[in-house]
C-alpha cells in the first residue's frame, strides 16, 4: 500500500531549501572580504624600523669626525646595515646645510670628516648636526641629531731623563678665542690594533694635566707608539680626541719569521715528538700482539677426527 505525500510537507521542504540558499548567498560577501583582507595583509608586509647611533668627535687639528652606525631589529636580534646611504646635514640658526653623504661599510658604520672652515658654530659657540637615512622599499626612514660646543684637546709630549710624560690641555673655542678649561678628567691611551689601551689619566687644573707614560711599551719596527688623549661624552663638549706619535716604545719587528720550537708554539720540541711517537708505538704494538695471539690460539684449537662416531 503506497503512502500519500501531504502538500504541506512538500511546501516545508521547498521553504527549507530556499532558506539554505539564502544563507549561502549571505555568507559569500563576508568570505570575499576575509579573503581580500588576508591577501592585503600578505601583499603589504611591515617595514623594518632602523635606528642611527650618531656621535661627533672633535679632533686635535680642529676637524670634526661625524660617526654614524645604522642598525635595525630583525627576528629578535639587532643587525647592522651595510652599503646604505647616510646623509649629513648641519643645522644653523637660519637653515639646514647639506654637507654630503657616506655609504656605510660592511659593519654598518659611516664616518664623515668636517674641516674647520666648514664647521660654523652658532651664537652660543655650539654646532648642530643631523645624520639621515632616507629609507627604501623594506625599511623606514631614520634620523638622529647631535650638538656640542666647539673645543679642542691638545696633547704635548715631554721627554724626561728617566721618565716620559705628556701634557694635556682642554681649550674652549665657543667664543672664537681659546680659553683653558679646568676640573676635567682626561684619559691617555696607546693605540693598539683593536682597541686603545689605557695607560693613565689626569685631571686638568690650571689649564693642563700631566700624565706619565710607562716604559717598555711595544711599538712598531722603529719603536714608535701613538698616544691618544681622549675625553668621552662630556656634557658640554661631547667627545674629543688628540694624538701624538713618539719613539718611546720597544721596537717590535713586523716581519713574519718562523718561531723557535717551544711548548706554546706550532712547532713543539723534538724530544716531545720522539716521546710521543714511542708511546703511540708501544700502545699500538700491544694491540697488534694481542690480535696476533688470538688468531694463533684459534688455529691451535683441537678438532675432533673426521671418522669419530658417537657411542
């Protein structure tokens, strides 16, 4: 017996189908918006935000070294940015003067030297500089500023009968004339391959400070050493340096020569090589004898006769 379909049941099925189709059509725009949002996020990655470490070093010859270091955070670490253009600008009371640009080296550093004639101090005797990075497709722009009052550090060698020393002076140049500055502590260093080595320090009183130089400092092939007077991060004058070269060191040859045999060199003494060879030979000789005896014992192992029968 066949069952008859009720007309209201057919109507309800059609309404349910229409309701499902409307839900699907309503969800399509939101899916399209989400897809567009994801695509936009992938197409526009965030830019790196570099920073500049910027200092000015006033030299003993009245020039200024502007030193900039460009770096950025990347994957949780700090990396330096090589081969980037850093522009240097001097800011005056009335305008900004572009000085030039330098391409950073492999370590992300750039140094720009300013001659005395190009350093124009303001009314208060201070100079103001900017270091700027214009940015690119993957990095944002960055800039940093530094300002300090004009000054000069002088170092004068004083050769004594038994002890050598240097005299250090700090002169304020902000007013246009050299005025001695007191109550400032300066350090004296000797130039080395990686970092200067400190040999003493003194406090400038009555316009100068005297620092003794130790004897028997290693120098170059002629015994010359380069002495540096440095004032780091002064609140008014910033960073200052002055240098002098004197033949006060012990001559050290710069020629490559074969070192004599010694325990701490790449060429140990002969007695050590012979002793090592004897010990190694004795150890390996024992191994060889043991292996030989094992093979000999195996060959001498008794074997039952071929015609033997079990009883």
